[in-house]
């Protein structure tokens, strides 16, 4: 079974590099970024996952957002997030 990893801030830079490393390690990678455009570009440039999205410029990752994203991923992909990396530039 392929495990699922969620990487926030993965639209570019270090977050993107982390997502690439996890993909190389065999994870199915789901990315998010404050910028929807950056997340979509990252998915187009490299097949990092089937889910990309924006958490919004003013959203805080705390306060339950991480749990909500995890539930959506589990619902859509049928498996829970095994590894989460909360990266912010």
C-alpha cells in the first residue's frame, strides 16, 4: 500500500523539494500552498499528487485546518495521511 504524505507550502522552493523527496521515497504526495497558482503550477511541473489547493493567504494552519485537510484527503483518496510536513516560507 502506498502511503500518503501531505506537504503544505509545496508550491515552490523548499516545500516543493520536500514533496519531490517524498515522491522519490514512494509516497503519494498531496500538496497545498497559500497560492493556488503555485500549487497548480507545481502539480503541472511534476506529477506530485492528485490534490492541490490553497489554504488561503490569511488562514492559519493551526485551529483545525490541518485536521480538516486530512479528512478531505482521506475521503477523496480512501486512505489517511501517513506523514504531514507543515512548511511555510
